[in-house]
C-alpha cells in the first residue's frame, strides 16, 4: 500500500469510528422510571431531607431575600450563569402541575417533563442515590410549599452549552443511575455518613476535583476542588488534610452545626450557605455520621482511599 492509500484507509477508519462514537454518545438514553406503588410520602422526613440536600440554598435568592424556594440567585460556573428555578407549587412558574413521577425523573434521572436533559449543576448525579421512599417523602414536603408567582431569568450560557441534547453525552460519560449500596465492612454510622456525604448533602460534589467538562474525579474524592461554585477554591477535607490542620471529629460536627471553625473563624462563601440552609438543621447523629465518614477517607499515593476499620 502506498502512503496515500494508507492515509485514506486510516482516515476513513477514524471517520467511521468517530461517527460511531458520536452516535453512541448522543443516542437518547433509555431509563426506567421509578415505581412508587404502595409508597406513602412523609412530610416531616421530606422536609428534613430537603434541608440536608441544600434545595433551599440554591432555590432561594439569599441576596435579594427572595421568597423561599421561588428561585435562586445567579450561580456562576465555567459554562455560564445558571438560575435555579422556582420550585414552589405555583402552577405557572413553579412545579404546581407536576406529578410525583415528573419530580422523580427530574431529581434522579435529570430529565424534565418534556423529556429534555437537566444540567448537572442541579445535583441529580448525587440525588439519584436516594431511595424511592426518600423521593416520595421529598415530594410530600414540596406539596406543602405555598405557591409564589415569580418568573426566574433564563440561564445565560456560553456556546455550545445552551444545547441540552449535548448533556446526553455528558450523562453517558459521567452519570450513574445507582442507589447507595452499603459497605458491609463498615459500621452503620459510617454507612449513614457515606450516604449523606456522597448523596443528599453532597459534600463530595463540592470538595472533589472535577475535569473540564464538570465530571467528578472520584479517585480523588474530597481532595479539594480548584473550580468550585462561583470560581471558589474548595479546600480538601480528607482525613489526611484535616488531621494536618488538627481537626477532630468533634470539630467537624461543631462546624457543621454552627459555621465556626476550630480557629474561631466563620466559614465563608458557599460553605457558609451549606451550614445556614442545610447542615445546621441536621440531627447530632447525622452530623456525627458525616464526620465519621469524612475522617475515614485518606489521600495517599495520589488517590483517595477509605481506611477500612474492623468494628461493625
Ligand atoms: C447546587 C444548586 C442546586 C441544588 C442544591 C438543588 N438544585 Fe434544583 N436546580 C438547580 C438548577 C440550576 C436547576 C436548573 C437546571 C436546568 O435548567 O437544567 C434546578 C432544577 C430543579 C428542578 C426542575 C424545575 C423545573 O422547572 O424544571 C427541580 C424540581 C429541582 N431543581 C428540585 C430540587 C430539589 C428538590 C433539591 C433538593 C433535593 C434541589 N433541586 C437542589 C440547582 C440546584
Ligand atoms: C457548595 C459547596 C460546598 C459543599 C456542598 C460543602 N462544602 Fe465544605 N467548604 C466549601 C468551601 C468553599 C470551603 C472553604 C470555606 C472557608 O474556608 O471559609 C469549605 C470548607 C470546609 C471545611 C473546612 C476545611 C478547612 O481546612 O478549613 C470543612 C471541614 C468542610 N468544608 C466540610 C464539609 C462537609 C462535611 C460537607 C458536607 C456536609 C461540605 N463541606 C459541603 C464548599 C462546600
């Protein structure tokens, strides 16, 4: 084969496999809607979970002291500015016309009622770990939110990120539809903490590095993120990093309850909001579970690993 023919052969193999890859990446994802038959939602459990999950922090505009859950202030990211929608029971501008299934598809599959993708800045990659009971509880609690007739601005995104179909490729690369699987080697407390930290309270989402496409690098879980919300630098919170700064498990519980660090300084930026709108409402037991989990993650030899303890 001469050089020209070899080149053509290689180029056409490249083109065909590129086309194959593109077809694979953008082919719609089939997904199984959750089945809520026989499940009764509990309002107070749902309200607690909504606090734990930060729904209030993003969906309420703290800067303008806007009405609760009627839409958030600007969320700046490398892809542009997002506005968390009005999720009150208002029929026009909120989710007053939604069903439990619409809510579940949004929170756990990142799909809107028209069948389009949501951006992962809405943390469905974390909320997908919630059980069917959890989702039904949240839904029951959201039914009690009074309607507020406020229209939230459209997102202001850089080209080409305004195209929601592109997120199909993102989901194929980075989204896993899985419930939390308990680790049988670890205690009940640790498992509760791991579920909260990776799922609803999403410590891992902010404190873990991400790639240029916003995919999380869980090989370095909790090891800090140079590109956090509003371009903030998020510090590492592995046991390795926290022990170096002399944090104890008790200090973490105290900080998540009060927003005050062991050196007496208050948390700034988004961590301040995480405490005010979220963790300050959690039970001592849950805060202690989160601290137990965080203090079990070490960053060694360039990766995050869990220290396996022998006690159950
Ligand atoms: C980090 C910020 C953030 C947190 C935390 C968050 N959301 Fe959102 N949420 C958003 C953004 C931004 C969107 C819009 C996403 C899009 O347009 O693709 C959104 C979209 C939604 C939607 C779709 C609304 C619509 O009109 O299409 C629902 C429902 C929702 N969120 C509920 C929740 C609930 C319930 C929680 C807590 C369990 C929560 N969100 C936590 C930022 C957040
Ligand atoms: C929305 C993003 C976000 C989320 C979610 C988040 N954090 Fe943070 N966290 C930050 C930022 C930003 C800082 C730095 C704040 C500062 O130093 O004032 C921080 C600081 C901390 C610190 C102090 C570290 C140090 O060395 O000073 C601890 C501990 C911490 N977070 C634990 C947690 C835990 C546990 C969770 C889950 C319950 C969590 N964070 C969820 C953004 C976040």
